């Protein structure tokens, strides 16, 4: 595929890996812990086996940037309560369908008779609302500032066209408060960040400067192709070797210092920050969630339908929080791979293909295989 | 550290080997998607109730002998139902699919397809003109392999009782050679051969459903595979396993063979063929061609000595022009599929879990 294969070139990868190895030799022990914040990066790291190309003293910690993974049980239960109401067509993105609430998931609710449909865009949900004027069409919105603009534009379209049977169950979250909360967490041991890519296309890279200025951590905003991630790792290490802590942009083909003004304006028109929002595993984080402004309140599903709004504790056995903070590796969780599998997920890190646990389970990294295959003749 | 001794690996393998159980209270769409949930439903429920030695093999067809004696002819028998939406799609329709699917399940045991049954469940109000088109496709597909549709059944249900048209076909075929082809017969050292590009059918159907607003030139690969298998058997009967990677794609089919044969398959990503359009559509949707359905492709597992001959013979056949070796079988670690990525890393290619859902960001 043109414009993609260039970013997946194995030869360039080898050269970059060589550069990383040279830099890592200058760092030595103890190992560096680098966190990729975004679930998309986690997916890339596993899909292409990038950890096989990194020296042993570079460890990737898989961060909380998977919006499906951080949605708390209580919010899923609220979604289920709306979905099960008479006359409601409940729409959401595919990944969200299998996320377990305290009892069931949307996929199970669908099998039990709720009208739950997968959409690819909030505009599809709005189209459904226009086609079914006698039904209440609810869109479960989730994601960081990446997806918030499209939700905002959809609400603006619904207002303009006066589609009264459309509403949004808003679970949008913001990346900067989450990063701050992570950096403030006492048990965290991180040396640098592979910074989020798509989110930064909207909010810009300047907003991360607190991480380098106040916490002394280098952060490189990275693209999602495997060469992007490798190059970002090299850039972080170069900073560390040179004793710098700065915000740099590797993903310059999409990300600027200031972000996308139109997208930010759309977010500001429709949303405002919640006082608190609950994150799975990380707990309640101040000003980290978005809600629909009063002026557009008629499109807010939380106002339109009574939702239980309960705060439900994560299952005791589940250690999603430690995993999202990088304190524990997925396989150090007691239920990983036994009670908690992608078919029967207990924690949400196991649900989405971008979740750290599912990534380990599905793409599992077996370091020795690489050595064996290197020794074996090529096939084909 | 020995491969297979890593704590992660042991934990995942233990879970994978666990006896399948159906814990759900209701059937969800995941139970029909060809992945892990369906596997659990079949082994944890259907097999539990119907258990017998023929069914236990869990092949795509049952193979048995009617009369006794050392030279008794072996018969293959299979059935499949077709509920595809839309009924007509680029490259074929439900009728062609219904004949090819069953013919292919027979062919994967090395059987020549002989006789088919066809059952129709039709929703009230279905256009007869459409039915005629579908029947014509069925006749054409059966003629391509010299099989006959010899018995059938029709039911009409009230509007809403079925989605337009469902077809069930069963088939009987004759195995005319001594090769024991089975998903349990792959051996370490065997080569993995794929007959052509991955994901054409699955991608075509996804695009044809129209809710993605994508336009592509991809057509379904739906085709009867018996002529290709016949040509392969003409070259050598040294074939250990055959599978047509339908739902769940090449990844799921290889996992099933690796599991049943207790071998490890090692794939080379650079050798995996998929059309640019399929790769592009999958890229946009966050899907993987390895998991996309095929309806006219086969995977053959064969000893290294006969693999090159097989590939050469397959490439002479219209259904196997792009045949190639995509990897090989090893002894360790048994029951899993691993891939060397073209990027220089390694990853496990597991069975599909649930529906292949698009990622959101």
C-alpha cells in the first residue's frame, strides 16, 4: 500500500534498531521504562513485534490511552440501562460492544433483545435517528479529544436539523489530566513517553510541555506505523543521552505545536469539563471528562434518561489499574489468561485489541521464537 | 530461557487448552463468527450431546466406509447453511456460495463431490425472478464439478420469519485414493501452502453491505475447489491436511490444524498474499486480511519433499495461479501459530475472538 508500506520497511527498521542499540549502550543499567500512552501504539508494538527490535534495557510500559479500557463499570451499567429501555436504538463503536459491565455487556444485552447497533461514526447514528423518527436513538460517545470533534459536529448537525430523537451518552475524556494524574502517582517509574498521535493532531503538542518542564520527562509525539514508533523511541533515548527533557514531534506529518483550531472550536462549542470523571483502574480524576453543555442539554442522554449513575468497584481480582500505570505487567495479574481471557474478559484491558492484556494475550511476545527463526532458513 | 517455559506462555496455553464450556445464557453473534466462541459452542455443547467417533474428529466433513473389507470405498459427507447478506454480491450470490461451500468441504477430504441436497427457507414476498437467478447459479456451480443436486426441500415462512432466503446444502463425495487427509495429520517439517490471495470474499461482503460508504473493485473469490484438489492429487497424494479458510480466515484455519495436529505453524508475513484493495479496506476498518473469509482458497499442509511439486501443479490451475508457500510446521511450541513480521519482529496469530470488530482510534 503506497504511503503505508514506506512506514513498515524492515530494512529501515534494522537501521533504527541499530541506532537504538548504540544509544542504549550509553545508558546501560538500570533499564529505561518508556510508556506508550496510546492504545494505538500498543497495538502497533504487538502487531509488528517491535519489542523484539529493542535492547533488553529498554522496557515499554503500556499506558492508559485506550478509551475502551478505562471506561468504568458504572458507566457501562448506565449504558445498559439506557439500551434496555423500550423504544431505544442504542448505537456505539464495535469495541465497546463486548466491554463487561457489572453483570453483562452490550453484546449480551443485544442477544437478550435490546436494539444495540454498531456504527462507524456518530453521523451514522444521527442518520438512524432521522430514519426512525418514532424511536429514541442514543449514541455512546467515547474516546479522547480524537473522537470528541466528530461527536461535537454531530450534535451541532442534530441541533441545526432539529433531530429531537437523537441524544449522546457522553464518555469523552481528556488526555492531559490523565497524564498529570499518572505522573503524580507515587508508585510510577517512568523515564519518558511515546506521546499520543491522533489526539495531538487535535490538541497540539504544546499542551504536553508540563511533562518535560515540571516532571523532567521527555515526550515524543509519535505516529502509528511501526517505523514511527521506533523512531520516537530513538528520539526519546537521544534526549536522555544528551540530558534533555523536551516535547518533540515525530508525527510531524499530522501534528503541529498548536493543534487543529477548528476541531478545538467544535469541542468548546458543545462540551465542558466535568468536575470529576471515573477512570477504570486509575480512579476519579479531576477535570478529565467532558459533558455536553447546558445549551445542548436536550441532546444529553444522561439528562433525557434516568441512569443509575452508580460507582461500582472494579472486581477485586482485576489489576487493570496497576497495569495501566505500568506498575505491573499483564501476566503478573493473578487472573491473566486464566479467569480473564479475551472471550471472558474481567478487566477492560482484556477487551479491546488495544488493551495491554489483550495485546499480550493475542500477540504474545515470545522472545525466543525470534532467535529460533533467525537461526532457521527463510520460508517461501 | 526455554521457549514455552515463559510464565506468560504457560498461562495463556493453559487457558487455551481448557475444556471448552458454554457459559453464556444466550447465543450472541460471536457464536457464529467462526472464531473461539463458535469453537466453544461446537465442542462444549454440540459435541457433548451428539458425541461419536466420526463427529469427534471435528473435520469439515465426516469420512466413513459403507461396506466392509480392506478396499471398501470411503465416503465423505457434509452439510452447511448459507445466510449471507446481501444475497447478490460482486463475484457471486448465495446460490453459488451454497454449492461451492459444500463442494469445498467435501474436497478438503480429497473427495470427489457427487450428490448434493438443497433446502430452501424462503421469506414470504421473495421475488421469483431473484430465486431463478439463484437457482441458475447453483446449477452452474454444480456443473463445474460434475455434481448433481438430487434431493431438496422448501419451506416458506411469514414475513420477518427469515431474512429473505436461507439455503442449506448437504453433499456426498467419494474418496478415490489412499491419502489420509485430515486436520490432525500435519507433521513438523511440513510446508504450508496457500492457493491465493486472502480475504477477497469477506471484504467483498463487508463492502457490499453498503454501510461503510466504501467503493472498491474487489469481487468474491467464491469457487468450487474440487478441480484444483483433483489436479493436486494427480501430482501427488502426499498431502497431509487441506482446509478452506472460510469464516475466521487463514489465521483461524491454521490454528485449528495446529491444534488438531499438535504442531506449531510458523508464518512469514512477507509471503502472505492479499490484494491491495483488500489490504486497503482492512487498513481503513482496522481489520486484518488474515482473519477475513475466503470462499475459493485452500490451505494445504504437505511434506517438504512434495511441496514444490504441489505449488507448481497448483499454479498451472486457474484456481491456484497465485499459490505459494507461506510458512512451515515445527514441533515446538505445539498448537500455536506464530508469524515473523516483515518488520523483523514476531507475534502469535491467535484464533479470532468474537466478531472482528473495527478499532475506534
